[in-house]
C-alpha cells in the first residue's frame, strides 16, 4: 500500500471533521448551523489552498464540495419523507396498525419485537430503505396505540434494518460495492450466502442490544408543536350522536363501561326526554342516543377519524356538519372576556354561521358539566375545540369573541383519500424492491403522486421535508469528498495497518474492522467500502491468508453506521419521526459499534481458523 504524505489541506480537513462532530454533539448549536458552517469552512479552505493534480487543476472544486446537496440519496430521503407524510395525513395505515394492536394488545413488547425481527430478515433480501419506509408509520402508530414512546422504536427500526443487510451479498448497496471492488482486485467471486453465518451472528448480537438496551438509552423528544396540538391530558366535553348504522348501537355496558368508548368518561346519555346518569350497569346503547363524554383531544380525534359522523356539531345542525372529504383543521380557542358568546348557547350565538367553524367540544375547569353541548351556555374562559377549513380556522385570529391558540392547530386525516395513498405507497415500495425503477426515481414519483392525487397539499409536503436532513447530508458528503481528495482516509488506514503490522493476525483483523467501523460514520458507508476493500485484499496477500475475513471486516465495519444520523439513509429517515438529535445517535449507536466489534473479534477469527 502506497504511503500518503500528509498535507496542510489534510490536517485542515481533519480539524474541520473534529470541529463538526463537536458542534453536532452540542445541543445548543442547531444542526443546520453546524452543517452550513462546515460546508463554508471547506469551501474557504480549498479556495485559498487548492489541491492540484498533475494537470495543475483543482482536484477538489467548489462543485465537488456542493454536489452532496443534489445527491440522489438525499433526493430519495426527502421524497420518502413526503410519501410518509401522505400516509399519515390520510390515515392510510391505521387499519394495519389496528390489526397489529388487536393482535398484540396483550403482548405489546412481543409485537414490536416481532416487527423488528421481520424488518431484519426482510432487509437481508430487499433494499432496506423501502423496508424501513414501510414500517415507520406502522411502528409509529403501533407505539402510540400501545402507549410506547415513538423514540423507542424508530432508531431500533433503522438499526435492525442495517444489521439485516449483513446476511447476504444483496443486503445493502455497501455489500455490492465491496464485493465488486473485491472481484476487481482479484479476490474471486462470492456466492449469495457465503457470509450468511457470520452475518447472522453479528445481526443477532446487535438485535439483543437493540431490543433490551437501546430503548433505555433513548429520550422521548416530542416536538413542541405536537405537545401543544395534543393538549396533553386536558379533557374536553364532547357530544356523540348515535345513528342507526353506528357500530356502537346495541353495545351493553360492562362494569359501567362501554367497550366502544375506550379512554373516555361517559357523563350522561340523553334518550329522548330522559337523562341517564352513571353508573351504567344495565344500559344498552340505542340509535338516537346523545352521549355526553369527557375525553382528551387525541382520543376524540381518533374517534372522529374512524367515524366522521359520530362527533356531532355542538349546534346540532345535520345540514351544517363538515363534509367527510373536505380538508379540515382542528384548533383550540379561548372565549374572551366580554365576548358575545358569554351566557349564550352556541346556537343562539350563531358561531358557526359567523365563522364557518364547528365547535366539537368544550373545556370548563370550574365544575363538572352534565348538559348537552347544544344546550350549554358558554362562559368567558371556556376553551372551545373548533373544526373547519384552514382559512376559516386561521380567520379566528381576527375574531374578538375568541382567542385562537394558533399553535394548537393540526390537520385532520383525509380518510377519503386513504386508498389513493396506499396505492402510491405500494407502487413506490414495489417498484423499488423489485428493481423496476431505481429507488430515487420511485420515491420522487411517489412524492409527486401524493400531491397530484390530493393526499397532501404543498404546505404539508413542505412541512415533511426536514431541513436538518437536507443540510446534514450535504455537509457529510462534502466532508467525505475532502477526506478522500486529500488522502486523509488512506493516510489513517496506512497508519493503523502500519501500527498493527507486528500484531497477531486476529488482532490486525480486529483493529482493521474497528478503523473501518469508526470511519464509516464520518465518510459515507459506500465510500468506505470502495476505499478499504483493495486495502483488505492487499493485507491478506501480504500475510498469505484467505482474503475473506478482511473483506468481511470491510463489509461489516462499513455497515456499522450507527453513531451518526448522516452515516446511513435509514438513520436520516427515522430522525424526524423519532425527534432525535445528533447526540442520540452518538449515545445509542456508539456502544453498538463496539459490541459488534467485540462479536466480530471473537467469532470471525475462530470461524476462519485465524487464532
């Protein structure tokens, strides 16, 4: 292996890499600022101190450093985030998630573990990016319904997909690139399952960590907007009207509770002129019953998504209810002092006629209410849960009778478009998994179709694109370009191999693996595989041993993309749904790298008789 002479550009690149990692790990510095600063520093360094090749031209140009912002992998990730947002906004995966919840209601942890195992096995045979895309909304919905934190399942989902890629030659693009470089270097051809056994051992060891340890290290960071929109544990008063075809008609109370009204408190049932008060022991629900319930906003939103006609307009007008296929927004508004609504019922106030918004529920903290909302006299300080078009809801900002809590606004799911979203999603996954279309083309086409079929509007699609992902990918690829162009990566490889040259074969193999595993979290994993495979073949030839163990050190090491979000596509995909920060990957992923390293050091030298 040819020795690489250090240059000032190399040392400056190392300084930028170290500075970027420190900045990313500092929670006080936004990831976007760290990424943009990193790119700016690299641009400045290579403009002032250009690298020159034999033709006296810049070997690292401004275009090379900025190429990461147009990288196909980045376009793929952003497009898939838009596709996922389309599934979320239409509730397209509520059905599959509900089946999983019903199946695993008694054993929630077992159900989640089963999903992770399925992802790991499938990722050995399919591109793991569409597999993770498929399971992100399912696991997020499943975790929510089972009372689990979303953060505890998103990063494990990405990690098991990466681990599953270790088991076959097509498990990841890293494997294919390394095997291609291996064959070009004279290493011979590999069979489909040639390293399945050691790959499965690495995967199982990693799976144990992901299931039993990783969730304890993760912190749930729900976005502030989500917390405000969800309203925490605040309870509103809602009025439900049962129609003749409603699923709850005929339900009988069991121990004072109705099975179809989980997580709500039934305060009163109006049946004609009769008011039925708790406890409900021998009551059967009938068509025409008006049920007064107290529940959180999240619970009632789920009920409304499942049965749009169940939550009645508080004004009791059948003709004025929202159409099920109209895009709607829910928000909270406080009744202002001296409001015209004060001491009037909603029907008397004409609130719906004036604003175009329907009042779904009322919150009053002073005392328990046992009167239907249509007959309730509103008081100053009451919080109204209103629903309407985005334009009508936002127009409440100028309404003197209520104070709109704008941060509480959230979109209702468009159930009418769920089948469209499912069709688009299946098309993206199917064409990418079978190789009919490259995943970049399939993902971008899917994002476009989500907009054209009205599963999403432009505002919702724009909100799905995470600027942290955009900037961090561009910065990481710029760092990788600088590391390769200056010879920094090759210099590190030479130094480590030279340092371990007198060590036993198993120690050299172990040190080589650890070097690749650490560098893959700074360079891209594909670049790491291409760079180190020829070095692996050269080391094996020098030692006079079979090159396979050193090739596996490259493949398994390059796939140890756990410690940074930019080291692998699936990490970036789960970053936004899990509300993760850079530190989360560093804290949870770094121990996994060393665990896989230990498993590799123990098993692979023994398996290939190198001890």
